[in-house]
C-alpha cells in the first residue's frame, strides 16, 4: 500500500498545484420521484408525485444565500443536487442563473438522468452534469436501484458528453463491490469520458436494507483513489468526508484526491473535527475557512430589492449557525 500511495502522490504532484478544496453540494429539495434506491435516505421519505405541488422544495433565496455563504468562506460550490424529477426545467433554470450571478461561475447539476431535450435546455446554464452510478456491475446496480437501471445512466452520460458538458459520476463504496472490480470501473471511466469521479462511503441509513452494513475504512477508500490516480493522472477525484475517518484523511491526500465534499458546515465548523481536518491537510494548501468566521460583508446583490432582502436575512441566519449561535427568525 505504501508503494501505491507514493506512486499516486507523485502522479498527483506532477499534474496538480498542491492545493485541496472543499466542494459544497447545494440541495434544492428533499424528496424524490424515484425514491426506491435501496441505500438512499430519500427512499425512506414520501415519494414525490410529478405534477403535484410539493412542500419539500427549497426557496431560491435560501439556495442563493447558501451559495453566498460558500463564496464568502472560500468554499467552492460544485453542483446543485437533490431527489430526481422534483423541479421542472423551468424552475431549475432561474436557480442556476441566480447561482451564477452570486458566485461568478457556473455550477454542475447532480440529480441523475435527464432526457436529451432537457440536457440541451439546461446546457447554457451549467458546466456539467452527473449522477450517482452506485456501481458499474449491472446486476448489482439494478438490484440496488430498480427504477434507475444502469443503461439509462450510461446513455445519459454519453449525451452529457456529446453536448460538450463535463461528466461526473459518484461511486458508492460498500454496496458490494470488490477490488476485483477496478478494471471494469476503469474501462467505464474511459468508455463514458468521465471527467470527475466522486467516491463516497456507504452511509448506513435507518429504514433501508443497508441500515446495519458497516462502512468501509479510509485505507480501503485510499486504495481506490490511488488506483484511479495512477491510471488517470488528470482525472478530477473527489471524496466525501466521513467524520469518524477525519484523523486519517492524509491517506486520501497521499492517494491523490483533488477535493472533498460533505464537511458538515453547521455541525463541524470551528470544532475539534475541523481542527483535525486542517491539520490533516497540512501537506497541501487547503482553500477556505474552517475554524473562524472572518469579517463578512455582503456587498451588492444582483436581485430585486425584495429578493435581496430575503437572501440577506437567510445569509446572516446561516452565518449564525456556523458560529453555533441560536437562530432568531
Ligand atoms: S434517484 Fe437518487 S435521490 Fe432518488 S432514491 Fe435514487 S439515489 Fe435517492
């Protein structure tokens, strides 16, 4: 393992600038029209019926306020995400336009498969699209996600690439794969022109068949990252942070990750866990704030007066939560 990590580290240092960044995923809803993927938290929630109004949608103002918080704290917003087929395309476009105005850059979308006509409508507002792929083992995948068969996801990735957008996949380790699957996964990364791979640990969710399945450990994740880094020197590799594994996070940096997600900002900002994370990242330049909230000013917002006020109110509520101060509505 040490030789593999040394090799991966050397490949990473040759191709990247020695930094690591936190990438925040912004959720736009908390329901799903599929809602039967066996490992997923949203499969334990009431299913969304397309065409019906839902209360499980986030306001545009709160989404933009969260983006503003990320910008002020030096965190990158990678994509918007949530359950599949909840918002209509006409609802997603203004959200994406507002995000670009707040952030100064376009983000990706990571909900799962969209039709070609939908991808073409969304393409001007995003840099890429992705999906949880769960596993490239078709039998395993289709058992886990009976309403989201693998072939629909791979076709979707092909269209995303054909439309000139970046492709993102999320592979969830711990669902039943083995190290022997490495060759098959690498073949698919090549075949579908994947630009970004996000690796997550299975997070056992109450109420799912995986509730009592233990998550794999950091060394196992590092093995996967290092293998991908050596095989694909310029692939962008992200990992989802697991709080219990933070004190081994340097292994993932040695293995060649570019970024991490799932730092629980309201729970862990400024805590001992954040201090451990910062220490673990000492071999790289860690971008953004994790320990102290700097002096913040909102500056001019690009929306109308009423919307700007709503965004501002939400923004300061989020800042208070970061500081672990009680909210005042
Ligand atoms: S489609 Fe996505 S959000 Fe919906 S249940 Fe499956 S994994 Fe969860």
